[in-house]
C-alpha cells in the first residue's frame, strides 16, 4: 500500500533488530561440541602424547572454525560514522546516532544506534540484514514498507540493482567467489587432518599449504573490490569509506598459519622422516611404557616352581633313554 507514486507511509510497529546469525551460532556450537569430545578423550592418553595431541587438536579446531565461520559473518568490510541526521520520512526531526555498515560474503548489515539511545520518545537501536541470496531489492522494498529510518534506507539503496554505484554486483560476485574458495580450503583442511593420522605426513603438509593457498585466493577475490572507484556514503554532514574488517584480517592470519604449519611439516618430513612419523603416530610415550613395565609384580611361588624344573635337554635325554 502506498500514498501515491510509490511513496510508502511509516507504520509504527514493534521492530526487532537482527541480533545474531543463527547459521554462525550453529557453526560455533558444532565445533564446541567437537572440542568437548576431545577434552573427554584427553585423560585416556598418557605421557607426552597427551600434550602434543591436545595442542594439535586445539590448533586444528581453531583453523576449521575460522574457515567455516567467516562464511557466515557480516564483517569482512565495515564502516561507521557518528552524525546528526533525519530520522523518519515526512519528518524534519533530527537525531544524533552512529550509523554502521557491515559487509559479509552473503549480504550486508546496516546498524543505527542512537547517542543517547532514547530519543524522540523511542529506543533507536537497529541492526537490519539485507541478503544477496534473497535478492536485495526485495529486502529493500520490505524495508520501505516497514518504514525503517532514513539512514538505513539510504545505505541499503546504494546496494540495490538500480543504484548507479553498482555495489550489488561487485560485492555479491566477489563474495560468491570468496565463499567458494573458502569452502575449498575447508575441504583441504579435512583431508589434511585425515592424512595426519596416517603414515603420510608429507602429503598432510602439502594439504595444509593448499589450505592456506585457497584462503589467500578467497581474500584476493574479496580484495578486488578495493580497486574499484569507491562510492561515497554521506549521512548528514559526515561521510565514510568502507575498509576491511575483523573477518578479513582473521582469515589472513589463519591462512598464514596454515601455510607456515604446512611448510614446517614438509621441511621436517624431508629432513627427518622417521622422527616425524614417530611423532605424529605415537600412542604411548616410551618412557611411560617402561615405567609401567618396571612396576609389574610376580608371584614368588611361581618363580620357585620354575627353578625346580629340570633343564629342557635333560628332559629330552631321559625320553631318549626310555625309548
């Protein structure tokens, strides 16, 4: 329903902001359950192998969690600004607020938080999600129908299909390729973990290098956006530019970590292959096993019986004499 010429009225309603990505929450819970399972198994491992196994599993779970989680985060790139801006359509009232833009691989989040929070007899605290997969224009139209504040509509409009900035195509397709290569890195990580439990440590190192390489490809795909002339965002009298954020830098650090782990494993396996196989396939520490054997007990009566038995040769002689 519109007033005229596609202009939407503002409907006062209870608006619940986007709080947390349920997919991201699911990923975190799955890896937490896996970590808890490893902690339960940990007491059953003896000696130095316990510390080595715990360090290896913790590091591996961290890498896997980051690779999967960044596909669902909304802070690969971000920008924010504090400004005095109009709040609603058909109103001259101004509010002081912080406006934020958060870009992920699957969409954007636009935030609006009042400073102070209570203004114009309202609580100004919005976090709205606009997804690429659902065609952002539909989300934008729905936002107009809901009567969201002007700063949110202004930023969301920059990412629509008809916007002269062309941000929709740039961020959607770069995010799609970045996500695809990140999932490929996850597959390499899985294969590397399988190979680490087999006597093929060299190939496990190669797969860790491949994991880091695909993460770098993902970052390169997303970073190509920075080569495009930036579209200006102006809220009130303030403007801002989009820059890389937490997920991008965390992915970069994880990629470097994977590459270093893989390179070190490959080099050590070439220089000392037997030692590496022994390290990654140890079940019980040798010194621990010796200590367990030295603490064994034997019945002394059994020893007395053994000493009284005749030697094997005497028994054989007696048998021959009988024959």
